[in-house]
C-alpha cells in the first residue's frame, strides 16, 4: 500500500515536471487579440506544449526580467521596441537562437537590419508610426484628415488629439524618438511640444488611444500602425496614414537568458516567423506588417507593403541612439507634457488666441511677445549638447535602487517640473498681453 502510494506520488511529481517542461512563458506588451490567436495556433500545432502569456508594458517587462534570477525568468520576450531589446542585450539577458530565423525573410527592411547584427533578437513583424482618425468624428467637427505631424500643430485640432505616455508605452516612445531623429533634437522637441499642446489626453496605456478613436472619444490618435490598421480592418469608422517623417522597424522576439524551457521556446519563436505564423498577422484584429514577402502570403487587398513604406520613409531609425537616451526622452516628456498637460494646454490656447488676434490686427510688440511665449512653451529643457554628454546619459541609465542615484534623478526631474510650470505660466501671461495689444 505504501509502495503504491509512493509510486503514485512519484507519478504525480513526474506529471507536474512534465507539464512545467512543456510550458513556454512569453513576456509581451502585445494585446490579447494577438497573443490569443498565436496561443491557439501554436498549441494546436504543438500538442505537448502550453503557452503562458505574461502581459506587461515594455518598460515594466525590462524591470521584471532584470529582477528575476536565472532559472526563474520567462522564456521569450516579444515586443515592438528595438531599443528595449538593446537594453536586455547590454545586460546579458538574451541568448542567441539563430536556428529560429526564417531564411525566406529579407535581411533588411529598407536600410534597417531585420535581425540584431549580434544575433540576440530577431524581427518577427514590422511596424511604422503615424496617425489614425475617426472619420465620423472629423466630419462632425468639420476637420480635415491630417497627413503630416506638422498638421497636428494647427489650432483647429486643439482638444481633438490623443497620445499615450512614452514612459508607459514602448510604441509611443518609438514614435517620439522617430520624430526626434527625423527633425533633430531641438526642432523635434519644438514640433512635439506644439503637437502636445493640442492633445486632449495622455493615456496610461497605448491601447487607450486606439480604443478612444475607435469609439469616437477622440478624433485623432498618434499610434503605431497596427492600432490604426486593426481598427480599419475590423470595421470601425477609422483610417490611418503614415506621415513622411516615419520609420519602419522590426517588432522583435528574443530568447531570454535564464528561462526554464529554451528548446520549447525556440519552437514558439520559429512558429511566429514561419509562413503560418506570418499569415496570422493579417487577422483583422491584429493587422500587422509581416516580415515575409507578400509573394509567399495572402495579403488583404490594398494592405500596406512595408518595403514600399520603408522606401519613402524619411527616417532611418537608429536604435543605439534611441537606447542611449531612452530614460532622458521619456522622463523629459513626462515632466513637460504628461504631468503638466493642463499648463501646456493653457499656454498653447493663449498663444493660438493671441496669434489669431494679431493676424486680424497686427502689432509689432504683440508679435514679439508671442514669439517669447512660443520659445518658453515649445523649447526642450535639456539641450542637444547635454543629451550628447555620456556622463549625463549614464546617470539616467543607473538603477534607482541606489539611494544616491535616485536622489539625483528625482532632483533633476523636479527641476524640470518646476521650470516647465514656470515657463508655461509666463508664456500664458505674455500671450495674454500680446492679445490685448491687438484690440
């Protein structure tokens, strides 16, 4: 009896271990519609393997992997941001898996390498950045559809635009970085801040923007392409455009070092890059750009061709540059936009009102005051020179667990917050004064 019980116990332990060995844990920022489709298809093709999806935003995912010891980490990282994978690679948290790559995929998308040159992560899909809009909303508010980022700085779009915070959304961080790389640091921030002055909301998660545009809460959303395409091909009254200032970069997948089930994880990675896995990207609820040529797939009619978009895109995205200044860009955006949105909206509205009044009744002094207000509102609080300083950048890359580092960074961010508040308040005063001179 005891022997039978012991054998039964051993059998249960064995079954438990077998179940664990057959489970692949995937850490991802991707929405449920995508992960569920891949989970069902992969498990159907691999009956002995279960897929466990662990959903976190990209920033939280990096922190999560860093904190876990080897042997307790998830098996696969799957996300859009190439600079996030650069962070993982620099911290030796990725393992090579070259046998998972599909040889039918091209080496480059435009001039951008599809896979990491060091062989630590791989392009699984492609993505560009742009704007989606609700056609009914724009018609109701008598607004034209935007084509370029610059369009979103126009006064008529005030209160009709939404974006998510780049510190909470890897896809938004890529959009912001694309604009900064395309325009240059100073001009890029000026354009961004002019656009942000018109936004109605900065959402916590990237999903909040397309959901809001799909249901008509917002007119226009600054999004990665698959949000706009998914809405369009799922039947919502929305459309999407790639501005000329965009980039097409890979959404990546990589094998995490210190995961539990490397071999099973590789099977999943291989599946996502296979013909079957790539065809899933055309599902209307997913609507992503594949890495495989369309000659090997069945693409919907008039679906964007990533190679064509890449050829006309003006930005050749530099993931090393994006990774080097990641924390500075996201921190500065939060202190100037996310946490100071009401003040930024207020100064923008005052500037727009003053410019409209001065257009009707010109006044040299008024124009001078408006220029001062614009400079205070739309200039970055970190210079181009500072952001090239390795020591300055290195401070932001250090762990906040270090008390001294945390104190230094908090102090810098507080200075940014105070300066932004002061600048917006002063700009509002100057613009209001300028408007009074036009009466």
